[in-house]
């Protein structure tokens, strides 16, 4: 997913913006990341050659983000 909420600074972050912060800041902030839809713990996926930065989470049943129509992609979120 592209967005996650940081409970550390009480704001939501776009993955791209998050990836541009310095590594030490990311290290301390990523522990407080949660899904915007269900509040489950989220993690940051660093960009690689093939992938853009993103957040991931183990969503709870009924999470608003899982109600999107993109079915199979839910596991990539
Ligand atoms: Zn969720």
C-alpha cells in the first residue's frame, strides 16, 4: 500500500516520502507504522530496482483497504 499512519508523529506518510527520509529516522519511525484502514502493524518496504517503495501489513478482516476491488493484489499490499 502507498500510505501508512505513523503513531510516532501522528501523521500519515506516503511510501515515497517516507523512503526519502534519512535511514536513522526511518529506523525509529517504522516501528510505529500502522495500516490506515484497520490499525494493524505495518512495515516499510524499501525500493529496489524493480519496485517502488511501499508499505505492507497483515490486515484484519474487514479492513477498508481490502475492500478495494483489486482482489489478488490484496496480498501484495
Ligand atoms: Zn489494513
